[in-house]
C-alpha cells in the first residue's frame, strides 16, 4: 500500500481505533466460547462459528495493529538539546527548541520505510464474511439440506465479493479507474447477498413461532446489512476527492467500526438467538 506522511493526531487516531477493535474482538471471542456449553448441541455450531469469526478477526487485528506501528516511528527525544543547543538538529530529535515559556510541539511520526500492510483486512474478510453468513443461516428454521445449500452459495458469493474488491483497494489516489471497476464488480455480489439475506430467507424468518426469536433474527440480518453498507461507502472515499493520508485514516476508522458491528455485535445477537431457542426447548442454562 502507498504510504503517506501522518501528523500526530492522525496516527494516534488510527492507533487507538485499531486497539479498541482488537480489544472488542478478544472480549467477544472469550465470551462466545465460554457460553457454548449453555446452549443445546444443535445450536452450538452457530455459536462456535460466531466465536471463530471474532477469533480470526482478533488475529488479523494484531497483525494490522503491529503493521501500523512498524510503518511509522517518532523522532527520538534528546535531553542534551537544551544543554547543547548548538549541536541540536531539528527534525531528527525532539523536543524542538523554543524560547520559554513556549511548549515544544510533539513531532509528527516519520515513515520508517516499512509499508503498512492493509491486505490483512482482505485475508480476514475472505475467511470471516462467509462464516458471518453461515452463522445466521444456521439459527434459522431451515431443513438441513436447504441450510447447507444456502451456506455454500452465500459463502461462495461473499468470497467473490471480497476477491473482486481487493485490487481497487490498493489505489487511493491518481488514476482511480481500477478502484471504480473493482467497486462495481464487488457491488454486484454485495447486492445479491443482501437480497438473499433479506428477501430470499424471509420465509424462514417468518416461520419462527417465538416473536422474540423472530425479532432477534431480523436484528442479525439488518445489523449485518447496515454494517456492510458502510464498506462500499468507505470504499468510495478516494473517489470523492478524499485522498492521501486523510483517505487512509478514514478508511481504517470506517472499516474498524463496521467490523465491530458486523462481527462482535451480530455475534452477540447470534448468542441471544441460540440461548433463547435453547430455553424454549428446555435446554438452556
């Protein structure tokens, strides 16, 4: 990925958002795996998949976070700058020499020459997006053969959506034709998945006898769709004349928010569905 100079605020914003996302994935993973014994056997697969989604995301967020930290480095502080001002070289050390009572400005981080590897996100989505759809299908009232068929078709469609969007993600300024092409192709798969999730599976959703369970399944479906809608919007930022460092920061923040909602939020809703169904059938604890 092309690197851009960052000021201190931009670097720290991405740093903090990545850290928060990582903590969210870790906490959700622990909770979901610990609650597996509390639901009936037939619902445990969906709950385990939910935990796998956040576990895989946790691993990739560790890699993304480390890659971001490795890509930038702050100038080293040099206490001798005040005692020996004649030997001070501005830009290589900190603090800057300013006459009292002025406070030296904290410096912007410098690019280390190690590129920030944002491909980790696409490797994560390639694994987790099909699983996200599977966990929703597995808690619905569907015959075993239809459930398996839906999982396969949605899994393949979502993988194609991710793969088709990757090439354009590497271009954030200059000639954006490749990004437009990737966006349009990926949107075709995206719209098909949204249609299948909201319309193609509506009969199975309506067949739920418990109104509370039905409402939770609809919540999982809509949260998934709404959170996923942020991805194509964030993808458009460079095409809206938001380029360079600003585009990188907005893309990272936008994708992190979407991931937290679609992985942690929907995962916790899936847990509620499995727990409620287990209680209805006399097996929840």
